[in-house]
């Protein structure tokens, strides 16, 4: 009983964090990201600002939908968040490893590499939590 209560509290926190993350994604995309992509567009003559807007808007909507699904204990939301975390972990590891061989890369700094790898470790721990027996039971019983 105590384990189920702790899992419920953790899942509610995860739902709130998912919604806050989506709001941060939208804020970044439509402010700082737009400024950076417009500058890049002027330099390279590409359509990156529009692509960033569309892609960021879609990702933000997807993460908000997952957060709401976590609150409602919908089974698809647990699986979507699990896959999302694994995808994010894979992307971070790929970027860190690609930057490790390039001395002029922005990920060459050991402190920054350690930060991103710790984010990856948290994401993997989160995915393990989402695949635990208790969490699966919460999503199948209430969903």
C-alpha cells in the first residue's frame, strides 16, 4: 500500500514536470530558438525558422499530451513516456560521443559531457521506473 502511494505521488510529479517541460520547450522555441534560427537562416539562406517552429510546437504538444495521460493513468502515456526517454537518452549519447572525437566541438568540455551523461542516467532511471511492476499495475487498474 505504501509503495503504491509513493508511485502515485511520483507519477503526479512526473505529469506536472512533463507539462512544465512542454511549456519550457514552447517558450524556448518561440523566443531564443527563433532568434537563433533566424540568424542561422540569414547566414545560410535556409528555412530553418519555420521548421523549428513546427517541430518544436509538435514536440511540445506531444509532451503535454503525455503529461495529461500520466495524470489519467492511461497505458499509452506510460509507454509513450518510456519511449520518449529512451529516444532522448539515445540522442544525448550520440551527440556526446560524436563531440568527443572533435576537439573543436562544443561538447568537448568534460563538465558539460558529465552533465549530459547525468541527464541520460536520470532518463534511463526514469524509464526503469516506468517499466516497474507497481507502475504497470497502476496504469492497468485505473486505465
